[in-house]
C-alpha cells in the first residue's frame, strides 16, 4: 500500500484530496491541517509520498519540505503562483508542483509519476525552471563578503534546525527580542527576508557546516 501524507489548512479541500487518493486501490492518504501537526505525525510513521500546500499558517510548505528528513518525493500542491519561490523549493528537495486546478485524473497521474522518480511541473513553471540560472558566481562572491558573529552563527544553526525564536532564546539564555535583532542582522547580511531563505542561503554558501 502506498501511503501519502497531505498537509493543507483548508479542511474541505484536504479531505477531498484524501478521499480521491483513498479511492485508488493501492493508495492510502493521511491528512494534516498544519506543518506542526505534520511533523508530529512524521515522528510516528513514515510515508511514501508527501504533498504540501505552500501557504500554510506557521510552518509553510517550503519550511516543512526543509524539515522533512526522508528520502521520499515531496510535492507542492498550490493554488497560487509560486514562480518566485521555485529556486528555494527545488533546493529544499521538492520534486514537483501540482496546481489545485488540476483534475482528479491529473492529480493521481502526478502522484504516480513522482513515485516513479519523475519530476512533475506545470508548463509555466517548467519554462521558468529552464530559463533560470542559480547565479553560482554571485553566490561565491557573496560568501566571501558575509561575516557572521558567533551569536549569529548559533542562531542560524537553530533556525536551520527548525527552532522557534522562543526556543532559541531559552537555549542561548537571551531574550526573544535579542534573537529577533540578530535575525534582522543575519537577513541583512545574507540579503534575504525570512528564516527559510536564511537557512537555504547559509546552506548554499557553506556558512554552517553542521
């Protein structure tokens, strides 16, 4: 039996997707309403395929993909334009994107293609993927200029481990405001705007090695 984990904050859509997958004779789906709930479920069992909504409250689809520590296919199931997030999603390990306007037949076909080791992308995103360049030379130049303090390195390590600001403050014996202040400095130095982007940039630049 192929076990699929669906994470979507829309109960009706999530349940509908679950019923569609359950109607396949060799598939069984489990449904979670948030990234936090999904992480708890993943502590108890493993799945063959992971399908995440991009715009989740709290931990979003990108962050959840980064924290999914399994070598199994991850798909983003979104009703929004995620072209601007495509590079980050690919670097987080996703193997494809399914639009929520896809028909039931298209959805199942995409799931099976991912299980067979194929990448699955809408044509519009595929064009973006083919035409985009990951700016390797620019990243190399940036890495030589980025200098993080010891405290910033510790905070960035915690961010990459998925710790919240409160957890970081308690672990480092500092206030949450100090954590936020240091995160602002990290974002500025790395040229990013979120925790997920900072973690990805640090990984690409080799700033944190463990």
